[in-house]
C-alpha cells in the first residue's frame, strides 16, 4: 500500500470516529485529504474502495439513512471500534510470547513485534524469563512465507518438489489448506490438482520458488478437516548415515551430534552423521561453509551443492 493511500485511509478513520453525527459522502470528500475535489466519478470509486478495505480489516463503518436527506451518512461508532480490555493468565501470555518468537524467524517479524508492543502497552507481560517453555519450532524454510500467504489468501500455488528418497524433481500444483509444524518440521496440506487427491508436502523438500496460479479466495477448505492428524499419520523417513569431512579444530556442534568421528592426517577428520531428510542436512552443512563437506550419500551431497549454488546466485 502506498504512503498516500495509507494516510488517506487513516484520515478517513479519524474523521468518521471524531464526528458526532453521520457525514455524507460529499462532507467526507471535503474533510478528508486525498480525494479528488473535481472528478465526481473518480471520488465515488475511490471512496467505495476505501470503505470496503476498512471493513475487510474489521473497522465497522455504519451507514445511516436520514429520511430528510437524499444521501446516506457514514460514521464509526467508537464502542464498536475499540477493543475490550485484554486480560491474560501468565501461562497464556507466555504462549503468546513463544508464538511471537516463532514468527520473529519468518516474514511475520514486523507484525509479531507490533502485536507484542500493543499487548505490553496494555499491561500484559509476554516475556518468557520465568517460563519453562522452550522454543523448538524453526520457520526459516524458504517456502514458508509464500505458502503461509497462499493459505491466508486461499490461493492455489505451484512449486518444484523432490520426494523422499528420489532424485527427480516434479512440479506440483496444489490448493493449500494449511501449514502445520510437526516434530520441528513444516508441512503444507492441500488438494493436489494433478492427482485429484489430498497430499502432504514437507517444506524442506521444495526446491524452488512457490508461485501463485490463481486468484485469491478460489481455494475452499473442507469442513471439519483435521490438518494435524493428516500430517501425523505420514510415514516418517528411515534414518540414514552421512559421511562428512570436517576441518580439524572446527564444527564443534557437528562433532557433538555425530555418531562417530575419526581423526585424519591431512587436516580433515571424518564424521558419521545420522539424518533422515537430505535437504535438512544440507541446510546444516551448507551453513558451516568451507569447514564441512559431505562425501556420501550422493543425494545428500547434491543437496548441499544446490544450497551453495543458490546462495552464490
């Protein structure tokens, strides 16, 4: 949204909140900066769009029809606009603080910070200093922001996807119903158009951009669908072992997690690391830069190479 439009909508809200009686469209046109003073048709189109946008975000604009006036009047009743006092129990506030930490790692960081600031201004404590809760969810999958927006807007999407244990990448077109976290991994659940069936896709196996292929509001989520149970019944991949060369004196976290570490003589050690998802392992190894190299298996090695090439691009 442009700055000019934002200012106009804000001025419109202030105008309709401040008035003690309903204002006609012409009175609003004169009082709110940003409306065309000369072109009646342009003003009517803009005013209708502004009213609809404000109502879509929950601002209640009331319409009053005076039998003695030709045009209706508009106003915002303060009691309907203001939120009631928010009271949260300590455990509820802690959960909200935990959720905000999750969103801080995704594209919702700005919105999460704003929500916490408003709660804190109202006297609600949302810190986790004395809470036994610990953050275990990571939302840094590249596909997460686009899929979350697609679910929110009910818009179909397409993306390249690599199935478990396969080197082939196929293009999937789905109608997303929801994004769910399970055991630290994120999944998108929806209707696969090509297969005409419900499917679950792990976000870490999406190998390219998520692209919208339809208009907002065209995806219908079935009544009573249980996304968590659908993800929960997915078969977990079997655990495998990767052979990783690590530079001596580095990668202490990887050494600690490895099943075994053998000391080498050329400045490199060899570690055996358990993994189930090549893409997830690749994200970890690629973050270590030149201090770690996957030797085997080939699919894990190729996943690291793809990550590094993507970062270079």
